């Protein structure tokens, strides 16, 4: 069994490839406060390399320990080759601080490039489907605008997955703009993408003409009735609001009861009788 030993933080090196491209400073600060009170509960996993001692798992704990003013940290030194180290890091990240979709894609690409792993072997390693791995790799490679939109949270991965079905970048960017500005749901976006695929030429390269020449801007004019007021609303203006089933039922019930009250308080028009 590997022994735990304290190693000076100054002697530890962060790995060359770090799966988390950015970790919120507040998260590091919160862990640092915890470390000040109770110390580091779980040791860091490290390995010896030609450049020194490399952290395999525990980069966040390492940063927080420095912030907390510690001089050393409990570590377990394991004998790991580069590939085994990256696989261990991936499992650590999936369990502890889940990688966002962009960081996952970057990690999968790194594993394919540096360790000649296939999408199938990566999928088996992380317990995901081959399609899952392939979609994340495609997301990183397709274009910077879509990657940035997922990274900053202006669209979801599910929406990006629909947009990736479009080879025409201009049309993809047009629908991306609708998603960001109008809050289109995945179901709405699926309809738009399907219509775009039907109308766009088979060629993946677009002509110099504007994308609106391929698809009339009438797609977002499709309407649905609001569940609250019953009015017809352009589908591009519909906003997705998330409620649990009991809250959704309670809200709709309250709206219905309020409408009944308003209806009962509305005076009826005088009937045109001849009585004076």
C-alpha cells in the first residue's frame, strides 16, 4: 500500500496539460478557508518525472493549500507512466470537479494525439458512449464561435449538438444568434435546423450570398399559444422557464383561478330591451 508523506509545495509541479482551463477563484478561496480550519483531508496523488514531482490529482487542493499558507501537503507518490497518469486525472476530474464540455473535448483530443487512443478506447475509459466522445471532439474542432458560446453558457451543449449538424457556417451562426438572443429551446432549434437542412444546398461550402437567401426569415415566425394567457407568441420569442412538476401545476392553477375571478368580476353588457 502506498504511504502518505508530506512534500513541500515548492517541490511540486503542476502538470503540463491541465484539463480544467479555468477554475473560479471563489472555489479555490472556499477550499482554502476549509483547509485553514481542518487541513487537507485527502492526499494529493503525485508521480516522479524527469522534471521533478508532478501533481497527477489534486491541483485544486494544491492551489488552495498555497492560498491557505501551507508549506507542505500530504501526498501519495505513485509509479505512473504518462498515459496512466492522464487516465487517472480524467477519472479524478469526472468525480470531483466535472469538466465542462469544452474541457472534456480538449482532454479527449489530447489523449488521441499524445497517446494514440481511439474514440472507442476513450469512451471505455470514461464510461461514456463513442457518440458522446465524438460529439465533444467535434464541438472543439468545429469553430471558435460555437465553442465560446458553450463555454460562456450562452447556449447549452444540447443546442450546440443540434447546430453542429449544419455544415454551412453562415447558417449555423444565424441560428446561434437566435438561440442566444431569443432563448430558443432545443425542440425549437431542432425544427429550425431540420428546415435549414431541407433548404440549404447539399454542398458544405456556402456561396457569397447572405444565408437569408437560402432560408427565408419566416422560420422564427411560427407561433405557439402561451400556456398562461393563451395568446399566440412567435416561437422565436418564447422563453424557456424551468419548474418542477408541482410548481408548474401550482402556477398554472393560480393563473387559471385568477382568470376566473377576473371573468366573474367583469360586468355583463346591458341587454337591449325596451323597458325604461
